[in-house]
C-alpha cells in the first residue's frame, strides 16, 4: 500500500505542476498581449513628400475618389481583363518570369496579380494569382513584391502578405508592427492558382513578431533558401537575412542568418535626414528592399537589392567573396542604377537576352516598369541601354 500511495503522490504532484505551468503560460501570454498597446507615431512635417504620400502634382484641396482595387485572389471577380502596353502599366516591384514550358512571360508585382505576354510589349491581365481560402491570408489585400519561381518542376509564388488587424510588435514612439510575412504558395502551372503547401493554415515562415517583406527564393547546391528583408521600420537599420527551406519549400528548417545591414553599403542614406517621409510618418533609419541573387557567366554570386539615397530610390549590388550565400557580402561603392529607380530583378528572354526588370517613378508619381539590357559576361553586372520591346 505504501508503494501505491507514493506513486499516487508523485502522479498528483506532476499533474499539479503541469496545471500550474499551463496557468503561468496563459497568464504570461495574457500579460504579453496586454502590453501590445499601439504606440504614438510621429507625423511627417507639413509639406513633406515621400513613399506612400500624395503625389507632388496633386492640388492640396483636390478630392480624390477611392477606387476599389481588385485583389489578386482567384475568388475576386471585380477585375476587368485588358491588354496594355508595358509603358501604360503602373506597378511597384515588377517581376517577370519567363516560362519555357508555355513560351509565355508572366509579370507580377506588388498587388499580386499576374499579367501575361508573348512579346514583352503587350500584357494581358490582371489575372488572379492565388487561392488563400482557409488560411490567415484570406481576405488580406496587402500583397507586396510578388515573385514566381520554378523549382523541381513546381511553380512557387513568393509574396509578402499583411494582416492590418493583428498587431505583433510595438516600437515605442516610432511604429506599430502588424503581421507581415513572406509566404510561399505552390502551383502546377505558372499562371496559378497558387495555394499554401504547409498544412498549418496559420503558418509563418519567420518569427511571428518580425516585420518581414520581399522574400525571394534561391537554390544553392540543391538547398532552397528564402532570402528576405527584416524591415527597417522595426529594426532601424534594415537587414538582409536568409532561412533554409525544406526540399518542398513548405516550411523553414533553420534559424534566420543575417547577411548584411543596410549601413554596410555607402549608397543608402538615413531616411529623415534625406528628406524621405514614409506613409506620412517621420521614421528615421536605413532601408533594405527587394533582394535577388544571381550568378554571372564566370560563376560570380551577386545580389541586387534596393534602398533610398541621394537620388531617391536606387538599386544596390553586392558580391559574395566566398561564392556562397554565406558571403561575406562586399558592397559596391556606387548604385547600380538610381534616379528614383529600384527593386530590380533579372530574367533571360526566350532568345537569350539578359534583361533587368525594375520600376521607376518621376518624383512622387506612379511607379512604372522598365526593362534594361544587362551584360553578365564578367565577374560583375554591367548596365546596358534601356530595352524597348
């Protein structure tokens, strides 16, 4: 009887311990949630201009009607399919995928929709790209820097989704961080529809409280990576980082690894001292945007990425000293292209020409895609002339 009594005592102690631990965790989580009270943000000085603010040429007293924008979800029927020349398109962060299987170019961007073209000049769209029903992304119309990749005969759509209702972090007297994650969706076709491959509908590829944007897919020696931006509005000095992905790209299998900070390059300038206001707020810091990794014909590994500097938006370039993703990454001393032009990516046309697809804006006007010829025959990219299809 004594043995049985001792066993019961031990079991009872374990149960009580588990209950207390569980209650402590619930209390801790409740306290943590209560602490996430939105902070005061500092408005831009009167008369400022900058990203996400009214255009310079718009009269101060003008009334601008809000036109509902169709989301890039395949379930949204509000869009009207049209054919436009590339010069008449307006979009941020354009990305072109050349699909050899269909001999079709697919253009996507922030906003997330897809356009199709056979000649790079005339583009038909916008088509719905993804089906996020049943996931945390359903109904969230914030989609940024969408990309299309092909890995192991599957097509992947990497895009930054945002939930403006879920506060995940607060940077006091600076910024309220809402849920932003680069997510990877999968399809059997370049045109989609793309769906989440992770079985957890609430899955995050990166830490839930991090402000993540502009993730891209890169494969090195058979290992897929997501290279991503940890936003400067949360970190002050924006970072470029990576995580390893599972073979099917459905989940993260490593901790994040930092590659470099924005201030390691001489090209970015501090935003407020440079006169750049962001979304109408006075937020100091240095920006990292839009990574894309590439190899030159000599095998040199490089990375295109964007920031803000002396001539507003600009494209930076860095090269890996080791030839691998782990670097160290050596920053070029001058912008690859500037003049309010950035967030570029490379693709090869069906006739073998290497092009840079990038957006440009006149002042605070709309961002528009441009194509530039690129020479990659040496150890470094060389910018050529503007390409007009």
